[in-house]
């Protein structure tokens, strides 16, 4: 549209606005005009009161746009839908509010897009409260230190890299190393643990998300889980908004004093969508062509993970962001950013994965900086020696081929290490309960697998679980109830494990 045309349009607009009847429903509304529409970005003229992050709506449609750039004579907004209805010359209305998502308890079990619209064909979701996508994280005085565990059901995590409620633990690794699986197994392990889960799929193929949905449904996890999906085929702006939407949904339940687990799968794709958006908005690119504030984009999201104190309801949001690396390079821009924002990292290694050690967690470099204080007493006592024994094993592993020349102590360390690695192997979709983890770790650290062939250990562990379940109900109950290694429980474990394995 030429400048003259636009000026004519603007002046006629002003005239018609001035003559508007006071009783008109348009009273008090503010309008601007779309001067240009290109690559999903609209240039708005005539709305001087807009703020960053405001929402505008294209007139006579339900299409919304998010204001992302403000200049002296125009504002730039990202259209939140791929639509052919948006055209130059149309009017836009300032809604005078920031972006928010309508949430109620009914959202549990549903799949929604980042604006809260259901995409699973199961009908409308009732709205109880609107939660803002962007919100300042809770301050220090409302928080409490992390002190309760998230039982992930994955032994190598619960024993060695424990995660606490309210913690931010990064899952990082190359493609196809089981990152999503670790997060999904953690979700299905939350059954009966009084936890609401939110899985945010960012820039994934629809078929993959459908598989995740089915997997969670089959394992009964959709009873307490919400999926937020911003597929690769959708607008970059929606992919950018997805984790904030997931966080807003989590905060709805946090306000009710609930514990929430939120998975962002994954923030690498999120950074890419933000880069795409920023380039469309002509912001200057920085390192690796990402905009300079991509660190802030992730830090303000992850700061919203929290453990609140009792005065503020006592709820928590535990965040499990996922990052994909290229050829194990954790020193690239986005990985180092997110590593520095989180309270610990679970490193998944493609070499371990290909060797069949799954989950392929590299326990040597994985850490959890706050979760240790949240570990159950029984786990702390039983798993105490595991990390050291594993570390010693990995150090000696290189010598194992000269086994005949080694002294007995070294041989014993190697024997034990091999079996610990076997006990920590777990199939996907089979998270362990607390008593199962305790029984398996107790057996291996007390040498009950030392005499078994390494290849048979995985089956022996399964046998151990089945036999304990059928013959030692009381012991199982007291482990789950006490969560401590009392003398009685220790004696009970010793007796039962000896009977089954010795
Ligand atoms: P992507 O980079 O594509 O997102 P990812 O790192 O999220 O991949 P997953 O999709 O979780 O990896 O897993 C990759 C494959 O490995 C899947 O086929 C999955 O079934 C298999 N897998 C993952 N963990 C295990 C496991 N513990 N035991 C057996 N198979 C597993
Ligand atoms: Mg994945």
C-alpha cells in the first residue's frame, strides 16, 4: 500500500471514529491499521499505546498477534496462526492485555496448543482462570529449599543423581540417545505420587507427539498429565510460546498447592524458533546467529521452577528441560546457556546407548546440585557406595582385558562394577518403584550378584522382584511406608534377598 493511500485511510478512519455513537459497542476500543504483512509479521500503524507482549486481534476474525517490537512510528506483531485472512489494510484492535491461557482442572488428560485450544478433538475445555504466559518468577522469600524427592523410577537417577521437587534438572544428549524416554518414564512413574505432569512438545513431528500421547495413555499417565503441542509445521511464534504455556498451566496447579513436573522437549528447537522469529523481526543476530537475549528467554522460563514455602501453599514446579547436542558438544552456545541455568544435568551418551547400556546415562559427569538433600533416607543408605564403586570400575575398566595379571582386590572391583552397570539397566516404559530400586541396589552392593554371570543379571533382577512381590508383601509395604533403612527392614531385606539369590 502506498503512503498516500495509507494517509487517506487513516484520516477517514479518524473521522469515522470521531463520529462514533457513544452507545456503540466500539466505545473505548483502540484500533490500528495493518500497514504490511510479511513472513507472519504485521506492521501496525496508529496504535501508540501498545506495550511489548500485548495482544492485538485482527478485526472480524479470531486471529491474534503478539506485539514483539515497538518503534517510534509503528509496532511489529507476530501473527499466531498460519492464515490467509490477514491482509494489508485491515484494522487491528488492541486488546490491552498480555497473552494468557485459560486453564481449569479439566485440562488434565488433554492435548492443547500454546494458546490453550484443544487439539485432541475431545471438545472445549472449561476455563476457570486465565494464566499469563509471561510472569515474574516467585521471589526468594516465598521459596523453601528443595527437600522432597521426585521418584523418577530410573535407578541410575534416583540412586546417583537424585532430583528434588522444585528443582531444574537438564536432560542433555545427542539425537536418539533416549532423552524423551527418560522424561516419559519419569512421568509414568508419577502414578500415585500426587504429581501433575505437563509435557511440552516443541517443534516435533505430529506423529512423534501422537506416539507420546499413546504411550502415556497406555500407561495410565494421562489421568494426571497435560500435553502442550506446538508442532514443527506450525508458526514459529507458537513454538516459541509453548514452554511458557506449559509453565502457565503448571502455575495454575502450583497456586492450588500441588506438585507439578514439567518437561520441555526440547529447548534446542525452542531456541531455533526464537532465532527464526527474531530474524523475521529484523533483530540483530549474535553468536551462532541467535539473538542476544536468548539466554534471558531460557532463564526467565526456568526461574519459574520453584518449591514454595508453607505460607505460600507449599506447592512446587520441577522442570526437566531437554537439550539436544551435536556429536556430544556440550560447549556450544545453547547447551552452555542452559547448563548454567539449571541445578544439574543428566548426560546421555550415544556410545553407552549403542553398547546397550540403557538408559545411557553417563554417571561420571552427570550431577544434581540440590537433589541429594531430597533423597529418601533408605535410598541414601543403600546407594551410598554405588557411585564410588562405579567410578572405580570405570577407572579400571581399561585394564580388564589383562584380568589374569590383576590382583584380587582389583578383580573384585571389576566384578562388582560390571554387575552394578547391569542392575542399573532398565527397559523403556518400566520405571521401578522405590522398593524395587532398594531391593536391586541392596542385592548388588552386598555382593549377591557377584557369583552370577553378568549376562544373566537383568533376568535375575526381574526374578528378584517377582519373588519379593509374591512372598514378602510386609517388607515391601514397610519400605514404601518408612522410606528408611531401619534395623527391621535391613534384616528383612538380607533374609529375603539371600533366600532368593544365594
Ligand atoms: P530424539 O533426538 O529423536 O528426540 P531422543 O534422544 O529423545 O531422540 P528417544 O526417542 O527417547 O530418544 O529414544 C530413541 C530410541 O531408543 C527409541 O526408539 C526408544 O524406544 C529407544 N530407547 C530409549 N531408551 C531405551 C531403553 N532404556 N531401553 C530400550 N530402548 C530405549
Ligand atoms: Mg526426543
